[in-house]
C-alpha cells in the first residue's frame, strides 16, 4: 500500500468492519517523521490454512445458558457435535438495520440464539475482534517508538473507527457506542473523538484511490462512481474531484443503498433448490442446507454465465435420476444459475440507473466488494454501463476486505470533504397561524399580538443534503429574561416528518417517526445585556434572542455559533444525550 510521512504525535488507530457474514480489522501506528503502513490482521484462530486471509466469519457460538463459546471459523467447526447443546448467532447485523432498510426488501434472517440479546452478540464479537487484533499487533510489530510496547504506551488514547452501511444513522451509532463500552474496549467516560464512524461508501472510495492509479486521469471536475457490492448491501456513490493537491472529493448526489448483495444469492439458491426437490427425499432442510453451502463455496464464486455447475452433496449411492441427482451430485444448469442471479442484478441495475440519472455523466466507475468478485455479476454490470460509454474497473483483491482497509486509510487521509446527510434534523418552532392547515387548539397570541401555532417541526438540515447548513431562529420573551444560564433546545431527527407538521400528538408525545437526537444546552447569561426590547403593535414589550444552529452534513454534529461575542463549538450528536 502507498505510504506517507506522518507529522504529529504518536498514535495507534484500529478500524473494524463487522460485516454481515465476514469481518476484518485494520490498524496503523502513526509515528512522527515516519511513513505510515496500513496493515490488516491476517491470522485468525481456526484459519491456519488461510494465514494470508484477513476475513473472519461474523459468527458466535453460544452454549445453552447464553455464554459465548467460540468465534469465527472455530464457531463453525464440528457443528454436528453441537446439535441441541449450542446455538450460533449469524447474520445478526440485519437485526440492527433501521426500519426503512428492513422494509425495502423482504429479507429473512436467522433469529438470535434463545436468551441472547443483539447487544450481547455485538459486544462479544467486537470484543473478540479487538482482543485478537491487539495480540496480532504485539506479535507482529517491530516497535521503534520508545519505551514499552506500542500497546502499553498507547492503550489509554488509541482511536477506533467502525464502518457502517450508508443507510444507518445516529441510532445505530449509539448502539455500537454502547457495545464498545460493554466490551471493555473503551471506558464509559472516554473522549468522544476516540471513536469514529465512516460509511462503507466513504471507506470504499479511500480503498479505491489507494489501490488504483487515479492520477493518470483524475483532475478537478472529474466524477467517479464507487460501487461497493458487498454481502447484503450494494452501495453506490458519485464523487467529484474538487482538488488534486491535496486530493479532495465531494459527494455529487445522495448515495444509493439497496439490499441486493451476494448473500441474496444464497437465499435465491435455497428457494430454487427447495422448489426443484419438492417431493424428493433429498429435499429435506438438512440436505438443502448442505447444497446451499456447496453453492456458496464454489458456484457463486466461479459462475461466469457459461457452464453448468455440479453441486456435490452426498455419497455415490445417492441417486434419483427423476430429480437430476446422480451419485451424490446435482447438476445446476447455466439457465438455473442465471435465474438465481437475476433478482439481485436487476435490483442493482435499477439502483445505478437512479444514481446516474441524478448525477449525470461520470468519468470512471470503480467496482469493489465481495459480490464484485463474481465474473457474471461484473460482466452483467459492464454490459449495462457500456450503453452510457462507461467502462467499469474492478479493483478487488480477493484477500482484502475493502471496508476495513478503506476505513484505516480514511482515518489518515479523509479525502472526502462533504457527505450526504443520512437523516433529517430539526427543532420545534412556532409559526403564524394558517387556518387552511392548522386547528385552533394549539394556537396562541404571541407577545407581539400575532396569532401563532406552536409545536411544529422545522428542519435544520434535510436528508440527502450535501452542504453545511446555517439557519437562524428567534425565541421571544414577554419580558427581558433575568437568566439564560439553562438555555436549552431539543434537536430531533426523522426520515418521514414533513416541514411544518405537528411534532407531537395530543398527549404531548413525539409523533411516530420523530426521535430526540440530543438536547443542546448552553449558558447564555452573557447575552442578556445585549438583548433589545421593542414595542409590538399591541403596545406590549418583548425581548428576542436570535439562536443560530449549524449542522454539518459531513458528520452528525451540531454547534451554536454566536455573532458579536464570538463563541463556536461542535459536539457529536449522541441520541437522547445532552451536549
């Protein structure tokens, strides 16, 4: 990988990509004056035969009382001997998806082990990944940084970056924060800036730039698409180069995120096999499961749209010619395999069409992710894009995990300077009464005599917007306040509540689809002397405090900037917290 000379205090950074089916960890040791190497953990327990592979199964095996027994490849070993005495947690990442992603596709996923919560699974798996990565760091690093081992010197201030799907928001981030603390990776009172989140799309673009010779064609104004075709989601984002020295990109339009990754092929294969073997003694769930695993191991990786594929599942004595089974082998025709690929490919095609319709012409299309390793998928996408004059470039490396490696590069370089907001943020406001839209029950006469309606949602920044947003709001007072030491305002988030809609129901509860993101508090006592009183038409006196709030589209953060006595700060948004 390329390296650059680091100029700053010594630090240690880990990046964890906890994927739906496979996970990986990358890390980097930053030492002033030295070139930084981005490294992947490549030796996992139970995978001695694959010492160069950084990917570890995202699987945890639990005993009958809900205690974790084994992880990764070791959790998949000797499954037959554990029948009835243990349960496996897999595909649990799908349980954490927001409702908007769950409802987008009819994706079934295995239930969690009995008596084991989703937080427990995440806590256990994250703890396993991090603990083993620390061991790998100690055993493989040549320390030139000073007294004691790298870990001993930096264990109290190392940083951690977690990758998250494009469709996740601050609720999922807060869940992961809690799991990281529960796993003992960070203490409860850790500095917020030590834990970072990066979208899989942004990690992918950093991986792509690191592994592709973009300098041969890249210049200011050029646009490129990064399509990260992963296990469950296929994320596509268009970036425009805004600077080459330093290298900087901005997002052109909101990303596309569809659940049509390679894991869907396993589900489609299972459905196809069950239908084909209906009525056969070989159509039992156990045998079909063996066939699906063989499909996943061989057919899914190798199929290029040409030859049939043989599914080896049984003994030479296993024969049923009426169902196409001979000597423990089932023949899947090329047409049958293409039918398995059809649904995910159609979904991806539609997603990319939508993206390019908004973004316009693009100069390059970089393809990454596990699904992109399949020749049939890649060729299908190539044919689709050829009509637009775009030639996709597959930059995959089979032993790499794009998100983990891209995340550690992102920690060092952060080429992307704007990113689309993943949810809408806003506050409650009052507005002039509109008889055509509001009832009189929540109306009132303001101190200036105007008829107003209260409790309305007003967006500060709207989902999919790309720029930093500053908006001003006025809070009026009947008399000049004597104290503003406890000034506060609630910041809310939503994917469905419209501008000007009521934010609460008749019981005073937030409407469904609207969540409290955080409460912004500040001591504004110092502004009281600068507040101006004025007389309204009703001859009453009032005071006004102009409150400006800035929300960044790059990261979920907010800040109250004040003019005059200039004070500005930013806090990461943590759901239901006070900042």
